[in-house]
């Protein structure tokens, strides 16, 4: 019998009191479905997630909204959480259908975020709380597996929200990108 649960990548490190502080914010908002902290790269402390924005027309999720110190300090609503570190409200998560097991890597959080939003749950971002992440440890910068799963999962998630033109553009772009990068 618990109200929240926390997911964190195995290649990420929490800062002190992270889960306590996330749960305090999440539980103080009755409409909140989940909350994510700011994510910084472990190596050089560059922000890699500062709130997610979903562009349904292009089929993209932008994870770096603010890159400097001019972002708000209070938590606020965003379109998408980060799969690197997220605290869920159990009831909201179950109501939204949980995670699509076919999307176990890349775009799984976009799919889940869309489902949460469809149930009127809010997705919150906490810029004052931080996690450090060894970005793409599993699949380094250029990888056939990364290309495959990002392309496949992106198309699965956004297929119903893309026009025919955007679908053709997406397939052509992904093919050209893959051929260019070998």
C-alpha cells in the first residue's frame, strides 16, 4: 500500500533527499501524475533535461528547455517527464495504462506522458532538484541499436498524430541520417 514509486536509470545518481523532496511536491498537487528533477550529465554537468516539450507535428520531444540559470526555481507543468528519473503517483500511473512494454527504451516516456495527459494528470518538473546521469551509457553516441529503437519507437508513438507528409519526411530523414552516419 504505497502512494508513489520512483524510477531511476542505473547509470544515474541521486542528490541528497531527492525522493523526499520530489514526493513532497508531487503529493501537494492533487492533479499531478508524476514529477522529474533536472538532469545533468555526470561528466561535465551540462543540463540534459530541464522540462520536456512534445511537438506532435514533427514527432519530437525536446528535453532541454532551459540551458542557463534563467529558469524558474519552482516546479511547473511540462509535456513530458524524463525516463532518467521520475516519481509517479501510483493511481495516476495505473489509470494512464502504465508503460508500454514494447517501448522499453527511447520514447517510452513520451508515450506514457501522452497517456498521463489524456487522463488530465499533470506532469511536473522540479528545476531545483537534480540527478546526475552518465548519458547514453548503454548505447553510446552512434549506435545501430540506438538508431533502430529511436526511429522505431518514435514512429510508433507519433504515428497517429502525424500527417502523411510528416510520416514520409520522418522515414526519409531517418534513412538519410542512418546512411550518413554509417
